C-alpha cells in the first residue's frame, strides 16, 4: 500500500508571502514588492484596542494610520499587504505598530476592545 501525504492547507501568512514574492519577480528593477521581500517583516500579533483609538473611515487606511502616527510618539506607521481571513486576497494596507511590534489597525476592526 502506498500512502500519499496530504498537502496541508496554506496558511494566510504563506499566501501573503507568496504574493509578495510573485510581485517581486515581475519587477524589472528594485520596486515596492522587492523592498518588502528584502526588508519587510510579518506582523501577526494584534494589540488590544487602545482607549485612544477611534476607528477611521473605511477604505482610508493610509490616511487613518498617518493621522495617528503624526500626533502620537508611541506608535509607528507601517505599510504593506494585509489579509482579511474572510477574504484571503492580499491587499495594500497601512496600520500602526506599538513599541513591542503589535499591530494597531485604525481602519479594520482587528483590535480587541479593552
């Protein structure tokens, strides 16, 4: 009897990484996807929703994250690709990270309330 190993379902993280790698293969020179592939990192830890976070307008992630990053010194602005588990299609997105590298998303409803 020959037993074939069953392929594991790809994780959201592996789908995201493969998407960036695929984009970088199409770039003729150093571009955004190559920069992400070379210098990017994966953020998987989501912080509890800070009391100061008032969610911003939907589909305005770059503006929402920038607005907080400009007035707060305890967060850092981050851009990249993100996945919604309900729709695992990589999307360009912006969010914040706190001092320990946890994601604070002022647009998507990822943060758990305190």
